[in-house]
C-alpha cells in the first residue's frame, strides 16, 4: 500500500480546544515517524510512512492522549477566570525551564494600563490607554495581532498614584478594569462607569448603559476600577445611586433585571458564590461586605469592614467563610455566614495581611497571594491559614503583581514581569520554575486558557505555553 497523504483543513477546527490538540498530535507524529510536518494558518499537511508500517498501538496511544489533552481546556472569560475565583481546572505538566523559561507563542507592544486579559473564541481582550483615551483591544489569541479596537472614555484619573512603582519600573498609569467575554459578546465597565456590550467579532456596540446618567451613579476617588461580573445570563455591576447601587442586567439584551441597595462602591470587583444552596453576589463597599441574592438583588447579609482611601482586592470565599482585605492601614478579616443578617467576624488583623489590589486564591483552607502594601518589587507571596490568619510561609521579591491557581500549581506574575510556578502547598514554599518574560510594570492578573498563559504589562503583552 502506498504512502498516505492526510490533509486537514484547520479553519473548521480553529476554535479551541481543537487547535492545541493539533499541535500536540503533530509533535507526536514527528517524533515517532521522523517525517516533515508543515503547517500554515489554513492547512496542516502530515506525511506519514507507508500505512503497513504504522504501529496501531502507538496510534491508539496518540488518540488517548489527544482526548486527555483536550478534555479540560476552558476559556478565561473574565477578571480572575471563569468563576472569578482565580482558578483554572486545567493543569500544568512538568516544567523544563533550564533553557530560559516557557516557550513564547507571541509578544507584542501594548500601551499603558493595568487591565488584565479575558480570553475566549480565539481572541484575547484587554483595555489600554491610547492618546489619553481608554481603548478596548481585541487581539488574535494565536498570533497577538490586533483584530479590532473600540474607544471608551477619557483616561484621566485625578491622581498620579498609578505611576508609582519600584525604582526603574514606574509610570504606565492607565485603565484598571478588565473586560468580560462570552461566546458572542465583550462587556466593559470603564472608568466613568459606562457599561458597554460589544460584538466579539466586529467590535460594534450592541447595547450600553451610562450608570451615572441612567441610574444616578456615584463614582469614587480615582474613578471606577471594577470589572463586570458574568454569571449565568446576567452581568452584575455596582455604582448606582440610592436604591440602585447594585444592578443586574440581561447580558444578551442589556435589559434591567433588578436594582437594589444604597452603598458607595470601592475599586473591588464583586464576587459570586453559593452558600447553603443560595447563589449570592458579594459587593465590597465602603461600609464593608454586602451580599445580595443573585436572582432578586435582595440583601442577605452584611459585614462591617473599615474603609480608607481605596479598597481594591476582591473578597474571596470558601464554604460559608468570606475573606477580605484592604490597604492604607486597614488590614484583613474573615467573616462566617451564619444565616443571620449580620455575618460573624471570625478574626480581624489591623494593618496586617493587606493585599492592596492583589486578590488571593483560596485552596484547601489556605490563602495564596501577594501581601503587604506598596512594597514595590519586594512584597511577598504568602500562604495564610484561612481559619486563623496565620502566615504559614512567605517568599519575598514579587512586588504587587498577582497570583492564580492552575490545577495544583500557582502561577505568579511579579510586578517586574517575572513568571513563577509554585506548588500550591501549605507546608513549604516550593518553586518549580521562574523566568523573566516581559518588560514594564505588571499590576495585572495572569489569564490561563488552553495550556497558555496570557500576561501584560504597561509596555508589552505576551502569550506563553505552559503545557
């Protein structure tokens, strides 16, 4: 029997997770049969040995690995991931960074800002500052090429704090909010509290709400930094006026579903969780934590917490416990949801465990994240016991970057553009790899989708392979 010439049109398989599986299969075929494999954006051509020499057990092995490799790919659809908790259900294999770090898929220049990436449908979305205008940018997730842009509001924040940083790594002040994305749409809540829904393919506006004008919105000092929270068929934001501080819209149509509350917002993005079968959205306001029923907006409980200048890290939860933290001398605390209108304060540490804007990840009763306040280039990654607030281990030298969890590993982005992979374990700090991968100041949160890490700074954006 003659040679087999297998031609596969990748356009029909361009949507993830299939494309990463193609790359994976190609590597296996190359290593097994030692014949050239050529690829282009439109066609993958695989030439294999005569069919009678193929080893069927090996092909079965390839098929099994493809299934395993493709089964857990997911989008990173909003700030801090699909559920907004900083976690990915994917996994990272053994690292071999002795040759200089992870494989760079692409790296492109970007302009100023601290917005993170949301990744879905073959695109990576972030917000930058261009010509003093906040601008939504859609990049091709495979190449980093710009697909489209959309202008938002002015990028003047009334303060120079965003230009601070470690010596030699200052400047870059710009948008703080991160886009959210579903299959067809991109949602942006800009600094002036205008909530916009764009077509993810074309960048055309589908619907829009100006919260200050439409809902008597009240912005705060240094303007909005929260991101729109997606859950189910809804998008949640805060910032409206009396009796409409918390707002839920239908994310397809933009129709109002409910509005409630009379609170002043902070820079912290709200958090969605389910406690005792009841889905709730927790807003971190200037009076403290306020939890409302996700379906109706009715208040369920609240917990008083101090406010000073700016609260920027989101609350996080595990079971019926909720942790929150703020800088500017405030500190951190843990609340227990007990079925009453007032959550029980378990502990509070004044002027300690301050996360500033670096929201930690909760895993197996422990917090993993970057703590301390304005320690640019120096702030530590720490493991903190949730029940007590006791520091279990601490590793300095990260600065106020951010941390996410992928499978059983932490992926940490330092403010200087280093990526470290660390075991998510409470008994000791164990670093598996670290590499300098990007220039500029990184006050953004990494995004992880289909085995790839998407990061950005005030100067560059990059996609790295972490198989």
